[in-house]
């Protein structure tokens, strides 16, 4: 019969959550310096009956590693004050207490199991005080408040728990569910039972294949508590692999670390790949194992295949972090391992295709693998980078629908794991961002973050994406995005200067944005392996190859071109750039081109064209769902209209408006998105005929500082000398 392991409602089967309560709790925990990963908050909300106060108290009681998701949550959550206060006044007779304890411990909510274990009919089970705690529907029992399971287990004695497990074991055995019976036998034992380890380890494999990493870890760790000899190594390897596949890298590193030097070679070979992923994410130690030490010594194809997967995973972790020399060394190791495994290139081709994708050489290898990771994810990225984002999204949709059960050559047995699911979601969010569906990408990633470790894939790309999408929509990273970034494992470092610059730019502080982007540039312009739209509107121009679709690359090129065109070429090339922008299909990319065209037109004295471009940008940003960008464009347009009103003759006003007597005042408005505040002050004085020494005295700075500012504003405005600057300033004033 079907195992009860697919049906547990008390701990493992968790209902869908709305993002809002998770976000509110995340914000509260951030403010209290109890930063907690979104997926941990989501799990706690489900297990604690959705009570925010109990979730907060539980987070206080958890270790920092458990809060950040680097360790699994305890099988039995702590008994916090709010739970005690709710149930300590509950008085149950011994039989009712035993029934409640069995409901809390059972891995099956079937009424049949509970009736077999208690010997009671359904109407008897729901009689008395239990009627307020249990609910029955369609032959199943559930707890009215999941927190009752925590209270009753914490207040029960070891003998009471053992007795309850024993009754559940017999009920499941009579029913023919040996998996559940073995679990209860192991959990109820008051001493080690070595012979129970083997069936538990077999159960771990089935749970892992089904994608239930958290339960696989629980079963494997229970097996390790009973195992001896070779079985202990198998149990530890299984627990470590389950923890790794859930993104709990500290647990994985601990369980797997002891295996590497002294465990049976076959067990060690299967554990090495998981150990590489865990150690790299925990410590950034890409080359954490010596190939010469761990390469198989026997001519066993299975062991060579396991070693090939280890080499492939190591190569991919290097590629994610931009460590090309180490990546190439591991690929060399992989080619030999794949051949000796008689794998016909299956593992080799899967790893090589992903590595070349991440290093910007997507055309080097055509993806040809199967499975959700090596096939669907790589195929989707390849299609998108080749220019067909819709095809890439279709590939991902088919993979996420689980229409096939293909084995993945690179991540065998992890096809349905939370970590692989997180990679798929992050890839889809990136493709939607590339396509210009900003708000859709944000909603997708936000919803996934309360279930999956989405911050981890591609060395932190998910965390970068979450922040960048929040900024595009809200103007600043939200609580979930900040929690994701703050709870990344120690081996993942992401740069936040572009994000802070973007928030400043959209908030109307271009000078701070320029400072942040300049600092980012000075630090080597660190970016994820896969290109994420950033802030090309300010700061130094970065010209480097990026892994992104052709249209995204074209939009970036146009933004750079707008910023670097000299004033003498502007009027001649403006129409050509505008026409190229209109060919972009992404509303977000086109809107950014329109917005920068608008700002630059205004700065160069063409207010009418500037208005047209900014209005187009506003509409396109709205279509993309990038509402913070839309607000910034409209604020810029509003300031322009105010300036136009202040410098125009009143026609219909009954009271005359006094015109601004400063002919350069309009230039301040026009240049505010291109120049810093200090550069504008210098520009106004230069345009008025001031010399560098006079300006230095006026602004209380050195002459050298003025010279630096003059050089920068010349570059930004596309003029060659002071005369051209004065002409541009006065022309801009007349345009208003």
C-alpha cells in the first residue's frame, strides 16, 4: 500500500502561505536583530498555526544557524511561553492525553490508524475535552491547533512517548505500512536498535527522490542514532546529502566532513559532491578537496561516475564565482572521470554546458542533457541568451510541471530537491526580468522565498535579484529581500553598492547614486555571473561582456552611448538612438532608454523632446510594473513642468508671474540627473565666466578640486571647453 510518509499533516505537509504575514514578521525580526531567512519564517508560521507572536518567541529560542536556514529546524520545536500559556491550564485524563500525544507523533492523519492505535470509534475520539482539540473530516483527523503537538510532547515523559510510538508502530504494521511502522519503532526505542538503520536508510532514498529533503534528513539522522559500522557511514552520508539539498549547508558540512578521510570508498564517493557544495557555500573554499587524494582507485564505473559528478559540481561552483582557472582544472578532471565511468559524455556535457554559460561562452557548447537542472535550466538560459526568452520560459514551465521523471546526469537523486527547485525559480525570475516583466518576476521570487532557499543559486544571484526587483517596484529592498541577503551562507558575498545607488537615484539623490556606483567601479565592478540590469545612468561606464540576452545588451549599449555622446554629435544622433530604443521589446529596457534620452534632451536645451521621452518612459515603466522607476520619471517630468511654468509668460493668470531673472536657473533643473550638486555649483560659475581660482575661493575648496569637477562635468555634458559650456547653459535657459 502507499506509504503514510506522503500524508503527514502535523509537521511535514504545510499549507500555502500569503507573503504579507511572512513579510511583517521578517521586518519585525530584522528590527530586533533576529534576522531570519524567509523560508524559515514560512515553515514556522505553518507549524505554529500562523501565530506571529509564537513565531517570534521561537526565533529567539533557535540558534543563529537555524534562523538563517543553515541548519535544519529541530524536529520538535521549543516550548515557548505563548504555547505554555495556551495549554498549561488544559486538564486531560490519561487516555485523552495519550490520544493527543499519538496525534502529535503520528506521520499519518488517517482515522483508521488512530482508531487502531487507541481502540476507539471516531465518535469516542471526539468526545470530552478532545472535541476542542481535534477535528475530523473525510476519514482523517487533524489538530485544531498545531501548537498542541509541541506542548503535549514537551510535557510527556520519555516512557509516555515510547509507549505512544509503540502503539502507532503496531497500528501501522497491522495496516501494512512498514515504513511508518519502522519510523515509530526507531523513535520510540529507549536504546539503540542497530537492525532498524538499514530500512530507514532505504526510506531516505525514496524521500530524497520525492523531493522531501527535510523528512529525508530526519529519517537519516534517526538512522544514524541507531546505526553501527558501515551503516553509520551510509546514514551520515544520507543525512548530509539531505541537508545540502535543502540548503542547510552547516548541517551538511558537519555530517559529511567526518566521512571524507576514513569512510568506505563507495560511501565517500557518493558524499563528495554534496560536501563540495556545502563547504563552498559555507566557506567559499572552492578547491576544498585534492583530486589526487579522492580519485577512485578501483576501475568501478559507478565510483567513477560519482567522481565525475563531484568534479562537475566543483567546476560549476567555480564558474558561479568567476574562478575560471579552477573551473578549467576541474573540467579536465571531469573529462577523464566521465570516460572511465563509461558515461558517454553525459556528466561531462552537462557540466561543460553550464560552465560555459556562466562564463559568457554560451555558444561554445549546445545544451544536450536531460533533467531539470542540466537540461531544463541550462536549456532555458541558452535559449534566452540566444535571444528567445519566451522559448526559455517554456522550457522551464515544462520542467516545473514535472511532466517527465528524467534523471539528471549532474545532480542525480536531487531532481526534486528544494535547492534544484530554487535554481529553477531564480532562473525563471531572471528571464522574466530580462523580458521586462518586472513586477511578475518580483512576485514569483517573493512567493518562492517563503518555501525555498532562493538566495543561494548562482552564488547569491537570487538575493541580488530580490533586492533589484524590490527597488524597481518599491524604490528600496523590502524585508524579505533584506532577510535573504542577510542570511546568505558565509561563502557567498554579494555587493550592495549598485542597489544602494539605485535606491538613491530613484529617490532623487543622483549625487549619492554616483558616489555608490563609482565606489562599486573602483572595487572592480563585482557582478553575478548572469547579468542583472543595474544602473548605467550614472557613474563610470563599465564595458565588459555579460551573460544576457541580445536586447538587454543593446539597451545597455544605448544607455552608454547616450551618456558618452559629445554635445556636438547629440542633435545628429538623437533620432537614431531613439529609433533603436523603439525596437526593444522589453518595456523596462526601452523605458530606461527613453528616460535617459529625456533627461539628456533637457540638459542639452530641448525641453520639448525631453517631455515626450519622459512621458513615454513613465508609461513603459508602468507596463513593466517598475513603479519606482515610473515615479522617478514622473517626478523628473513634474520638476520640468514647474521650471517651464516659472520661465514662461503668463497668459491666462489674472496675477502676473514674475519671471526668474537668473538665465542659468533652468540649467540647474536640466542638469540635476547628470551632475552632482557640487558639479552643478561649479558649472553655474563656469558658465557665468568664473575662473578656477575664483570658484575655489567661493566654494571654499582647492583649485585642484575645482579642476577635477570641471573635467568631470565637461565629460558628462559632452562639451570641450568653458565657452561651449556657457553656450549650452544659456541655450538650455532659453529652451525653458
